[in-house]
C-alpha cells in the first residue's frame, strides 16, 4: 500500500469541532472545508441524506398521528396483496394502516421522521413493489432524499459548518445509496500534485 492509499483509509477523528474551517460553497453542491492538514469537498445533499436516513432508522418506533389520514387507493389486486404482505414491516416502523377491503387504505399514523405527502407515500409503497425485507431501507432512503438540502441551495455559514461537523462524526461515510460523502485532498497530496516540496 503506498502512502496515498494509507492516507485514504485513515479518516481523521474529530477532536475539536473548531478545527473545522468552513470556507464556502462551490458548484452549488460542495461545502469546502479545511480540517487539520486537508481540504475537503463535502457533498451537502449526500451528507444531509445520510443524517436524515439515520434519524429515520433510529426513531422508527415513534409515530405521528395525522389529523387527516393519508388515503391510498390501490389500482389492482396486486397492489392490495402487496400492501397486505408488507403490513407488518409498515407497523414495525410506525405506520398505522387499515383497509376496508375495497382498495382504500387509510394511514392514520406515519413514522415521526417520515417526510412526504399522501402522493409520495403512494409512490414510495406502490411505485415498485419493493421486497418486504428491503422496504424499510427504501422508505428511509426516499424520505432522506426528499428532505435533504437540494443541489443549488445555499446554506448559511453556520448551517454549513454544522453539517460539516456532523459529517465528520458519522460512522457511515457514504449516503444511503453507497456514494462517498466527500473527497479529501491532503496537503501532502496537493503539494505532490504541483511538485512542490516543503
Ligand atoms: Zn438524493
């Protein structure tokens, strides 16, 4: 393993958040951050996605009662069968659902950290019939994507810094789709690139 590889595998632990210096946002996506002896380009959407994803999973048992239940009208018997087959999973993550047997499903409670309208819930559940064992992951990923700060959204310095601090404290350094949250350019590496020696 050469030294660059070794460096990549060594994600610095955060000792003091003040070591993180937020320098600005570039290309509508990346938070530019200096930490220790490295420059980081942090993907703001992917990082926020990971944070919201974790929050959804951690708070799965907590529900929010809806004043007006979400109603999903199924389009086929297949849809009804599918919702029946995943009811246990849905209950376990905080949904309360009931069908009157005519293809009308009422959701009186949804998970506290679910972000989405009645339409998005219908799409999340019936757009593709996700296998039951993958459904909670898929719901968490969709809710996270929907709630995460979008490309082109400009975060103020305090929020950006806060997101960067949270990024470095995450255990998983990827978004729910498996993409890395940032790229790191170490000072050594940058110096090497411009053939500079200290
Ligand atoms: Zn996304």
